[in-house]
C-alpha cells in the first residue's frame, strides 16, 4: 500500500483544489474557512478505506474504538466478498482492500455523510470532522507506536474540530461537505490503484470471465512500492501542493477565514 502520510497529504491537496473550484452556489465553500474544513474532511477520508485492516496504523487512531471498527469492517467485507464472488474468484480470507476499496463504497460514504449532516446540521459536521481529522493525523504520523498515542490523536482532533465550529459554513452545506468524504475516499483509491496489488474498483457489479473481484491496476510492473522512492516523491509533491494552495487560500487575508466575524469582509468569489 501507499503509506499513510502520502494518503493523508494527497487527500489534503486534492481537497484544497476541489474546494476552490466548486461553484459557490453549491453552498459551503465560499470562504477560506470552508476550504480548510473541506480539505480536513478529504485528508481524513483519504485514510477511511484502510479501516478495513486492524493492522493498519489508521486503525489505531482512536485506540480500542477504531480497533473494534476495523475488526468489524474486515469481517464484514470478507463476508461480502464471499457472498458475491464469481465462480472463478478465490475464496476471501482477509477483507482488507476489498469492499471499502470500491467506487461504490466511496459514493456510499459521501452519501452517508451528506445524510448525517443533513439530519443533524453543524454538530454532525463537527463530529465527522473530529473523526476524520483523527484518521488524518494518525495517517500523517505513522511512526507514533506507543499504546497511548491515540489519546493524543483524539485530543488534538477534538481541539481542532471544536475550534472549527464557526468555520463550518452557514446554510445548506450537507451535500458539499458530504462530497468531501467521497473525494477523499477516491483519492485513497487512486493511490492504492498505483500500487502493484491494485484494487477491485468496480466489484462486485462488473463480472469479467467468471470473476467479480478482479483488480484494477497499472499495466505491467508500473505499480509503485509502498515507502519506496516513488512514494516519497509523491509525498513531497503533495506536500508542496498543499503549501502552495494554502498560500493562495490565505492570500486574501485572515478576514476570509471568518468573514461574518470580521466586519466589512466580502465573500470569496
Ligand atoms: Zn487502501
């Protein structure tokens, strides 16, 4: 797999870019604060698919909670593969990189986030931000290995999410924030697709030659190795993209973060 930092950083870079090109009338991303929230959601969602592996660092984000979620997810996705596999698909003994690594689960995650925020509004957006920031921070700092590091991750994610309360855009923002979750998941899938193992992007809906869980991957030998040179180069490029875009987002000055607080400020156009 591509390493956690690359996933998190690519999610942030793509989120910053998408947030800035989304039309303002879709709601939500017409302030720098909205852009930051959007990118925070995509950065965390870019780790979300790997919650199907109890061994993944991201499964230690919230200690026992994400540990239990990942064991449940791995068992469930394994069952999904075995229930839907074609006659030539091998039996699945490990749910990692299966259902959560499909296009459909990326769309479902965004739809679920949209429904949740639509029903509960700002508190749901902040709760989701808290959870996904936890995954994102953990993804960026995989070398933390102590058994209590998750407490720090949880505290930092909670502080950031609470601090973001007033940054959540006003009005109907559920679809635009929900789209951030799908964008983050898709960024993860693109990263995994670039590795040698590939992912079952269209499974189980597109059968080919008796197989439903065939994998999409780069042609012959082009796949990159986790933590290899290509992974490091990608991490560097995405980091530079994040820094450059943050510069653009904040170029208009701090009043763009909280226009309703700074009097006389105008919205981003
Ligand atoms: Zn993955």
